[in-house]
């Protein structure tokens, strides 16, 4: 790797904290956006899942990205089951 390529890699590389359903880990990425990080980490979102910051947000060194997957629950209310 040339000196220029190494410098570019170091400039583009960033460590971010990824929190998925409460499980925290630090990951290194070259991605420039939250969506790119999720793709790199093979995290597929459903329609009711939440991501903070928004997937379109740019990534920065030291940033925290939180992913909470929606879970289906069943509630009994006055003897009637609701999903």
C-alpha cells in the first residue's frame, strides 16, 4: 500500500459504537453513512425497527448508532387477546 493510499484509508476509516437491541460493540468502518454501516454489518431493518440517527445521516468518528428491532407482543385485555 502506498503512503498516499494508507493516508486516505486512515482518513476515511472511523470507529463507531453500534448498539443493537442493547448489545454494544465498537466497529471499524469505511462507510460514510449510517445506512452503509448497517449494510456492512448485514443488519436488515423491518418496517417497525428503529435506528438512531437516521440511516441517511453521515457517520463520524466516535459516533453511536442505535438499532432497536421491533418485537411482536400479545396482550390480554379484559379477556380478549390483541397482537
